[in-house]
C-alpha cells in the first residue's frame, strides 16, 4: 500500500486538502465503505461526488487523475462525502441525475429517475415515430424526466404533464427550461387523470405515459433506507397492492386517447404487477391485447396497449 492509500484508508475523517484527485477519490471511497448507512458502489459514487465538487467531466478526471485538487474543491468534496455517508442519495447530494441522455436537476421534492424508466420512454417513442405532431400526456411527471425526454426525442410533439405535487411541478418546469423544451410542455396540478379535464384533450391524445407509485404500502418499510427515508413517499406508495394509480389510469385513459393511441405504464418487477395491469386494461374493453416490455435487466417493466374503436369500450 502506498503512503497516499494508507492516508485515504486511515485518516477517513480528514479533509483531502493538498491531495491529488486520485488520492481524494480513494479517501472518499474508503469513507463511504466504512459507513453503515451506505450500501452503494463506493468507488463509483466517490468519483461522482469528486467530479461534482471539482466541476470536471469524467473524461477530464481520468485524463488527469494526479492533478492537484484545489482547496475549495477539496472542502466541497468532503462536505458531499459526509452527506452521502449519512445516507442522503447521491442525486440529492450533487443536485442532478442523468436520464435518457439529459442532465436533470433533482432534489428531495421529486423521485430520483431510474434507468429502467427509460424503457417507458423508448416504448412511447417507438409507437409515435411515424406520427406527425403527436399529443402526449405524462401522468405523475415528478422531475419531468419522462415528458422532457419525450419532447427531446419527438421534436414535433406537444406534451401535457401532470402531478399531484405542485412542488414537483416546480422542479419539472425548471428542468424543461434547462433542457430547452419548455415551450412544448404544459403543466397541470392534480391527482391522476383529473387535470386532463381542463385541457379539452378528450379523444385527441396519441400516447399516455405513466410511471405511477407502485410499491405496496406495507412494502415501503422494506425499501433501502436511503429510498424510504429520503425520497417522497407520495411517489413510492401505490396503495395496498401498489396499483391505485394504475387502476385510475387504466379506467379513464380511453376517454382521452384517440383510436390507435397508446397507453404505456411502468410496473414493478415484483408482485406480478404486469399481468394484473394487463388485466385492468383488458377489462375496459377499449384496448387491444396488452404487451409487456422487459427492461435491460430482463425484468417486466412496461405494459403497453393500443386504443381501439370506441365501440368496443365497455365503459360506454
């Protein structure tokens, strides 16, 4: 072990003043590993924190790992490591998260976007690639990740994004401005599909996407501490079986979707949610057969169905 490595391992509470980027990186990883509240990848996350504090790209970090870390960056880095070691999720510590190639501002008012949700975006994009100027709805937009990703991937699309949380909508609006798509997204506050009643969107929507809260209420307590203690419960708890919002959306989406329009909802890989949600959609009589899309880990992640003629809608 080199002297620098020994310092990083033993002096875990010392600020990395006067160290190189590499030395500070090792110190941060060591500090995280020795903390019970931390359960992630210490090496990767200490790098993310260091780059945030030093305001450098990954390419710059690895091109010059032995460059000195300026005192201000060292102090900032130590503060970030201390917060992460206390259990604060990395996205909240650094204030942003990448999603679908976008850099989104993130704070504790919104759920942290997950990579698996990119499958939901991909499903909607695939369904709409051949449609001109589609109208798309994002129910429960949170940070705006899905709506903004769709706006960037579909340059002619117009979007209506809703959320029950006005605080979340504030984050989403700022992210839309940050990503240059604010002029094509309209924001509405309210639960479920209720806000769409104010939009005169009946029968005009080409795709309705929804990543609802899908953790059963009793299972929230079993989530990792950094999730259950820091992320908004309203964005996690989906009711007794995790499907409260799925039911509301499946039951009302047909009123807003045009014939041929697509309903796409994310589900949990556990609790057999894909089959149950497919059944909820089928029970309306307004959709063709639902199909399930697996995420990159092979888990059932998105349920997709196409709106058929209104004559088949059992809701009348």
